[in-house]
């Protein structure tokens, strides 16, 4: 059984906390003050706990805002990542998870057949980057192209590229699934060039980056890949069949109809 509700804050304290923009402190204060009174906390401990609640709440809200702003695709994190099912060597997986390479503005290129965990790994890394207090920009090659094409209307392409490169990690997912024209190649080159030795870029592709010139104009692809791979971790995934297909065939890709909630 839950204990009695702690008494609310006095109106004046509520107003002061609101004016100081301390929503998480204000929410936690009644319970913290009741506990402090019952256990005879030192006043400094009360202040520490209340400020810690505010900091924790703000950090959590900031992470959620950054996740939303990043536009991550599916919510896949390292919690759902099975290292044993990946063909990527465990030491490589562990090194990527440390995120130390971001501090050196190194890039990440993950290539391999469809359904072998490329996007899952990239998104898990992206979530880890946000959890570490950094920013992420996530695109497919198509959405990156659309974003820069919109910026061409008011001649703000340079500003948009600079805005994208404010992120600590810029992800471009699924390069190579569709042919890329000159506009897509130009968009990719602009971002890779602007981020070069300043920010980390992560790409996933069913092609090795050296083969990007088969889907993009060769001159632009060569220049982009040259910058992408100069300081990069190149990771290959392998597999005879798609993990997604295997899960679907095993009945793990859907919720059985009988288990669904009625609308």
C-alpha cells in the first residue's frame, strides 16, 4: 500500500520555482521535503537532491528533444542488438560503442547485404551518441537530397549544410538501394566535404564505398568517397539471408492476430 500523499509545496515556493523555470525540482519537491523532514536530512542534502532532480529531468528532456530532432527511423538501440548474431568482430563492435572515434572526427562506413544489421547498428550508435549528450542528424540519401533541394529555393544551401554539420554524428542510411542522380551525389558530397575532419559521418550501404561510382556520377562519387574513407572505420556485415526475413519466417516479425488489442 502506498503511503499518504506528501503535502504540496507552499504557493510562494511553487511560484518561485515556476519563475526560475525549475519544473522537475517543483515536481519532486513535495516528496523530497517530506522524506527530508522524516529522516532529518541536513539542509545541504535537501538542496543537493532537489537540484539533482532538476538536472536529471532537464538532461532527459534534452535527450528526447534530440532524438525527435534527429529523426531516427525505428527506435533500435543496443538494448535490442545481439552481438552474437552479427558477423562484425566483437572487438570492433565494442570499439564502436565507446564512441571514442567521434572525438577524433572519424567516420563509419557499414556495408553488406540487405537485412544484415547495418541500419540497426548505425541507429544504435546514434542513440548512444544522443545518450552521451551529443547531437545526431539522420538522413537517407533521398531525404538529404530533398533537404538541400529545398534550400536551393532561397539560396540557403551553405547555411543548411552548416546546420546539418552542427551535429556530432551525421548518418546517411541505405546508400545504393536506388540509383542516385547528380543532385543526390552533390548533396552527399557537400555534407561529407563540410564534415571532413570536423564531424563524424556514418553511412550504411549494400555497396562498398568504392562502388559508389556505379550509382553516382564518377567524379563526384570519387571526391566524396576520398574524404569519407580518409579517416574511417570500414565495417562489413555478411549473411546469406536477411535477418528480417528469417525473423518473419520464424513468426517473430509480427504480432499474432489473436494477440492484438481490439480497436
